[in-house]
C-alpha cells in the first residue's frame, strides 16, 4: 500500500465526518462507560499522528537517500493506548512497530513532543546522536523511559522479558532491588507471526510454568495481530487457539483506542495485582506494507489491502474525537498538515546530524575494559564466611577443579547478595557432576534453584535478571545444549550494550560444562568439543580454565568484569578434569591446588586475556588450553627427557586470546606447536595461527587437533580426539 494512498484516505474520510452540534467536555469519558477521557484520547491521538508521520518521513528519507530504515508502525498505532494504561516506569521490551507506544511513553515521562520525534528520526537517519543506539541500528529504547532496546530478531526478547518480570520480584525478595519499582510489571510486545517462533513459545511456556508453580511473574504480553508476517498469512483464529491456557487472556480491537485502553487497564491490573502473567491480544492492521521496499500487491489482493485501510486506527481515533465533539474535521486536517510539515523538517535536520565514521567509535560499546576496576572488584573479600563454611576453603587442603569452582561460587554469593545460581539440576542434586553441591543448603532456594528443561528459558531468566540489577550465574548443562539457545547469547546478551551504548547491560556469567574426554560416558551431546560459535560473538568473553587455582581466580574475574562492566562471559569448564587429581602418576595430586584465601586474591588475580606459562624451554612452545593442558604437560616431560626443551602456554582465555603472552612465548623458542582439542576446521588453532601471523611471528608453526567429526560413543572417541601421542609426534616432526 503506497504512502500517498494512506494519506489520501485519511484526508477523504476525516474531511467527510460530521461533528455533533454540541462541543464535548475533554474531562468526560470519550464515550459512555469508557474509562478513557477526552483529554486522554487527545494524548493518544497525538502519539498516533506523530508515529504515522514518522513512518511517512522515513519513506521520504529513504527515497531521497537520507534514511535507512522503513519498517513502520502504521496500522499498529493503537498501542499508544496500551502505553497510557501502564506506568512510565514499567520496563518495556517493544515490537519494532511500537512507534506510537514509544511516543506516548515519552510524553508520559514529561518529555516535550520533539524529543520523542527526534529519537525516532535520528534512528532512521542512523545518526550518531540518536540517544540509545547512536546510529548502530534503528531501535526503540531509552533508559529514562524504561524502554529496553530490542533488535529485529523475531521474538528473541520474550524469554528476557519473562526474566525481567522474574527479577522484579526476586530482587525485592533478596534485598537487592534493581532499577524497577517493587510493584512494576514488564511489558513485552510482538507480532502475530512471532507467536510461532521457538523463542516466543519458550517465553510463554516459562511464564505459564511459573504461574503453575505459584511464582510471581508480573508480565504483560502484547500480541499485535495484523494477520500477516511479511507475506505469510496467519490463519484467522490462530493466535487465540495457540495461546497458553495458564496465562490470563484479554482481547481488544487495536484500532479502537477506547476499547484498547479499557482492556489494557484490566490486563495490566491482573499482572500488577496478582503478580501473574497476562496476555493482551490486539487485533491490528498493517498499512504501507512490511517496509518501504515491500510490494504488497504481489501477495495480497486489492480487497485485502482496502479492508485494512478501512480499519486505519488513526482514522478511527479521529472519528472518535469528532463524534465526541472534541475536534472538527477541518481542525484535524489542518493539524495533520502542520504536523506533517513539522516532522519532515525534523527529518531533514536529523539527516544532517553526524554519522558514525570510524570502526573505533562503532565498536566502543562492545567490550569496554577497565582492568584496574575489575582487579579491585575481584579482590574484594566476602564477609561472614564462617557462617557458610564449616571449614574455610583455604583450610581444606588441595582441591579439585569442581571443588574450587564450588567454593568460589559460595564466596562470591557471600559478597554479592544479588548473585543467583540456577539451571537444570543445580539445586537439590548439586549439578550432574556435583559442582554446585551444597549451595542450596547454604544460600536457600531463592538464590540457588532448578529451572525447567529449556536453555532459552534459562538464558532468558539470566538476561532479564542481569538487566534488572542482579548477577545471574546460569548453568547450561552441556556445551552442546548451548547451541539450542545460542541466539540468546549472540542476538540478545552480547548485542544489548552495543545497541544501547552501554545504557543497558547484561552482567552475566554462563557456566558451561563441556569439552570431551569423558571416560565411559560419551556421545556428541556430552562430549562436544566445538566453541567456534562462541568465539564469533563480538565482545563475548570465553574463559576456559583447566586447573583448580586458575578456575577460582578466573571465575572471580568473570564475575567482577560482569558487575563492573556489564560483560557477558561464558565460563567453559572441562568436565573430564572436574574430579581429576593426578598429573603424572597415581597419587601425585598434581592436578589439585590449594584455595587462595581472600588476603591473596589481589596477588593471584587473573586478568581477562592473560595466559599462564609452564616451564622455561627454549626449543618449543606448546600452545594449548583445557584438556590439552594436561596432555601437553605430560607430553612435554617426555619430550624434555629426549632433550627437546619445551615450555607450555595455557591460553586460559579463548576470547579474547592472550595475544601478548602468546607472542612472548612464541618468540622465546621460535617454534610453536598448537595442541587443540577442538576441531581442525573452525577450531581455536586457526585463530592462534592467524594471531601469530598477523602479529609478525616468523618462526615455525604447526598444529595438531581433533578431527572434523562429531564425537562418537565409547572408545571410538579416541580415534577422533587429540591425544598425547599425537602431540609428541607433531613436536618431533616440527623440530626434526
């Protein structure tokens, strides 16, 4: 549907309206029985009109090569009435057709009209002055409006929205309130096509599960149902039929702001008063196509397009105001033309504003680093340790990797009352491998709890908790399971700071048991050795500790960098080393380590991106990590006995790689062998080789890796995984 068709239709229909003889009272109900007053209806109309004209301006800007985004809100402007039914402080995660909601929220917060308009138009122009994303993407968001920006990833924000609702209540219970009011509700809007997405289903199911369990989850889901997703029709009645029966359902005509406001008030009251989820189904229309480049006539009939035009919400609200005696047709048409000229002038101004012009400026929000602040945060000693530990960890003697992680979590939970640990089987069972054993007894079920079996739900709870002021430490039970919900890390967690210039952050440490070499328990879902998808995510920190002392220090670092900088961290724990005690011989206890007392945390601090070196050999540097460290140390001893002087460098951090330490160790020997337990294609060794070459290393490089294979069950795994013998053979070949 062309822009001029929509504008012409508005002028013709409004111009033909006939006002009543008596002038209306703006303080009275807009129509009998409605809670919406005439004054409120005018406010809604102003937001609707401004949103519509922003869409008109966006199409004009694109046609004149002044703008870059044309997915508009035309037909969905009834969501301004939803904004009016909520508080300006209720956290909102909005659909990309939420222009009217955003402008209504901006007005609610006391901002002048031009401020909201400028926000939107600067986003269309990709200006560096746009207040939330700074020109990185066109999003609706603003920290002063409690609007958390969402990108265009379909429905990916619903699990996070449930997490925000969860955190509102849980933070209050823990005495660690975040930015939201204690009786706030989360609001989350989306389209009808999105209700079919796995992320949406995860969000609905998690909210229903919580309601069934009696948990407080005050969230308002708002489905804006225009009956079509780009070109694919939603079957009539599908949204109603597919709804979750445990979530209270409300429905309204989104083109009728009086009905929308009344129903939205009831839905919001249900969520707020019962601290329970509610589902508001708004029937809307889509005008001017999906986006500026969309030719609707290619997949819709003219009758269908005309039917949507007949339900234009802007026309409907204009009619409501005229029939109530609050406006005249001529007045509305004059207002339209004056506002149109004003918005187009603002669009011209927005187009002239500065753009992002350097990679440095663009990337600035991705991974801010403040090493000194992190070091200070990491070294802060907890209080009241005697009330939790029967024996202080530093007095227990040498600990395994699993024990060191467990004690570190306990210490950090003592220090941070908002730190919560959760995932599948982490509470009563203490994790499949016992890593979280005893934490629920020490800290209670409000801080250590089991979740439903859904990785998207787990990460969504974490994302909502992080943006709401808590410090979430979710566990994804196995590395392979993380791929079930990777977009929650890639598209939601790691992008939030980028698209909000750091105004919203995800302080998050995701614990992931993973990697291979489990004896007697295998298969590719429990022995997954691929981290390529994680290393591809901008700003994501990936820690891979192998030894107990490193695990304790690195976990403290990850939590410190999450709290201090909002960093998203994946803490990758080698399952096969969890309970390993010996390095060379039975009973040597070479893979255990004492736990550093808080008085030594500063001196044992491990900064992000710092490796650890073993030995002082001058012939060969073996670069490795994870299970490869134990294999490489054992191989290095045998190589040294053969008069090949070796040093072993444990990367410890897979992203960012410890480039300085890598280059230093490489230059000391001139020969580098990379022992990589991940796959040959897309594995860590490729990145290490690239880093060496990019940084000018001119010595000899070789690598030995696992095969490009899924890991099979049982002893067959040995045929495709890196082995000590392969490391030794590769070393001989490199030095021969």
